[in-house]
């Protein structure tokens, strides 16, 4: 499990120097940690580095260090990406450009420490935000890290206090993607920004903006399909060159089938295995589709059932994190993932996460409004309205009327928070809604001029997926989401929504671009597997625990949850009509995190 810690201090300050000495000593004496960078007033340590997967790239003249996985923008051949070593000229340009060369000439999963000429420590997080990056101060010294638990145990210090305004916003909006976290004094570094470690001087320098790419609609459908295909293949093959072997989570849906098709072009199926999960009698049994995709690619398919005996008490063992973790994505699969990966000697699980957002799988009429805002009235609007009617499952005239109404849309911080929050007290919900701007990602605030569909697509693409499994920790294989790669992210932001959905189908462009990669049953399917029935079954089996946790927990005591509503939702037969099952699970995850943060820190042995 790859992690890093960087800390910056003023040598003239006794308290900061003392803290730096304590942390430096703790890291040097611990067998897991290695020093990656050292200069006056700045140290960087890493754990879990692996050549070709998570590297340490030193920049010349001790001018900085890049941590993680880098790929060149324009590799001459797939093999050129396998074990990237920066040339002297490339490293020099990165240092001299203050990180701009990383954004423009490379992509990947990285965090760079780039000290200024004044000696001030600065950090650049890659545009996808694949590696977590948080900042806090201890005794005045600035610390930037990927995993808070490491720092707390190394220094044997208590968890920072909970930021209750942020906790309320988290319940209302979901995972917070702005600078503030749910812990006082802990901030999140924004993807694509060069940020001072000590907080002095001017504000963060934005080197990359999702909104800038979303303002560049410039392709027709034929060009877009070709470029989408080429870009996806390059990104997927780049990640595949890093791991040998690996396991591909093959759900049976379009996105994971596209991944498998991209992999099959240049890699032998023996280099990876496919893993499918199912639960009998639920909406999650996708085995017939997964078998079709695996058979077409000549790949091995491993079939496993979801753990129907999963105990929600396990979520109380969550790692201390600056933002509450959610267990739903790994519920019933995390331990099996680890076992299957270990059996195949694979260090990574590949997933198709991000495809819904990138390729536009939203049952809404927004593309017609986007067309109208960009091109005005004309024959093209009629076609876009017809496509949007099919996509949103409404009449043509309703789609047309909505296009006229929605083309005047102005985005704001709360527009991206399309969340069901029936369990919050109304006063708490209203108070949290007023904090939307405070906890929003800067790109969402900058994107108010975008058409409605593109605005919502951007809002769902700027929040990075979890890198760590906060419930299984070291036993968990690395999660890799190849579709959420910078070149593909930039491209899909720039393709208009009415091109992505041409013909009135979600993922229409992706289906066309990868038609010869996919079994026809998958490329033409309109259904989509889900986890709702499984999540409901797990909740029903764990109702006594859920009731005790939520009815007598910190969220209720703090006045954030409406206790009578929670009690009604947790009857012997919880109904998805009364409240979303995912909302109940999200409240359980948040309550478990709060209780974990209140528990004492246990120092890890060196």
C-alpha cells in the first residue's frame, strides 16, 4: 500500500523544529518508510514504493520530487510506458516550469513536492486526484500526507476535532470535494493546483481546470468516436503495462466490457483474470453478460457470490480519515478481492468506475438544452430534442420545452448535490444547504456558465474515487480505475453531451466507438445491474445494530438526524419508498467514522 508524508517547517521556530525532529526520527526508525526527498526545512517520506507502479522521481539539483505513476502523453509505442524513467531534460523542465510540464506532457497518478526558490514547500496534485492529498499543521509545522492514520500513530497524537458544519454538509451533499474536510484544521489539496504547504503567500496556483476543457466542444460524432477509442486504448494499456498480473472486475456492463476489449488488443488474457460478483435472486446477477464478454476475449472468468452474511459491525473498524469513508462499494466483496488477487499474485484490481460520468449515462433531457445554449434554434435542435426525449423517456414536446427552460440554467455550488436526504432534521438540512459554496470544489464554482448537462457531468467527474480501502487497509489490493485517466477525462469533458448521447442512448458514442470490442448483447443492452436489493438484504439482517448505532449515536445527539424518521426507516421491513437504502448505509458509515475518530489512537510499533 503506497503512502507518503511530507513536512515543512521554519528552522528558526523552536516548536516547529521540535516537531520536525520527532517526526523525522519516527519515520527513519520505522521499517516501512524511506526518505524520498530532503532539503532545508522540507522532508518527504514514502512507504510501499514499487518500481513501475509507484515510483520516486527525483528532480535535478534537489529541486523536488514526483511520487507515483507517470505516463508520457505521446508514447511512441505501448512498451514505452512500462517503466518510465524521466530523462534529464524532462526532469529539468518539470522543475523549471513549476510543475506545468507534468500537467502538459505527462499524466498518471502522482503528487509532486516542488520547493520554491525561497525554500517554501509546495505541492502539486495530479488533475485526477487519484492519490489522496491532505494538509494539516502540528505545532506550526505543515504536514502533507496521503493517509492521516500514519501521522496519528507515528506521533501518538489525538485525532483533530470534528468539523460539524462539514459533517452536516457531508450528509446532505455526499463526499465533500472542496478544500475543507470533516476535521478541523485538515484541508484537502485540490487536483491540478500548486499549493503552498505552509499557507503563506498568494493562494493556490491553478494549473489545470476541468471547466476549461468543458468549454471546448469541438468535435463531430465521427471524429469523437475515433479519438475516444484511441485515447481509451492508450490509457487502459498504459495502466496494464504497470501491473503484471492483475484482476479485472468484470461486471457485465458496458464500461468493464470496454476495458476488457481495450486490454485484449495488446495483452494476452493470461496476464489478467476477470472477476464477477453475483447474488442469487437480486438485481446484481450479471453473470450471463460477464461470460459473454470473457468468452469473446478468451479471458478467464472467476465467479464469486457477494457475502450475504456481511456484518455491519465491521464498519466500526474504519481507518481514521479526514473525510468519512463509505463501505457500500466494497461491501461483500473486499475480502474476496484480496483473496482472489493473492491467489493470482496480483497487486491490483482494475474497475470500470467512472464510465457513467465520462460517457454520459444519465436519464435526463439535458443534451437538448446543451445544444440550444451552444447553437441556438435550428434543425439540429429538433434532432437533439428527439434524442433527449428517448434518453429521458419523455415526449418530444416535453423534451423541447425543457430544452428551452434549461438552456437558461446557471450552475451553482448546490446544483451538483442531487442527493436524497430524508433522514436529516429539516433545520440541519437547511443550515447545511447554506454552506454549499464553502464545501464545493473550485471547478464547480467556476463552471456556472456551462450548459446544464455539461455542468452536471463535470460535477460528477471532479470528485476522485477512493484510493485506499479504509476498512481492510494493508490486505487490500490496489484499486485502479483506468477510465479515470487525465487524457480521457479531458476528452470526455470536451465532447458535447448531445454527441455523447447521439441517437438518444446513454453512452451512445462509447457504444459506437467500441462496437467491435463488445458482444452485441452488451453493446445494445438497456438494462443495468445494481446493488439495491443486496444492500437492502444486508440492512435487514443487521437492523438491531443499525438501530442502536443511529438512534443513540453522535449524529442524533448532535441534532443532524431526525430521530423519528430514522426509527421509521429502520422498521422490521425497511422500504426503499420511505427512504433510499443507500442513504441509511451512508448514515451508518458516517456514524461509524465519527465514533472511530472519537476513540483513542493506538501507536503502531516500528
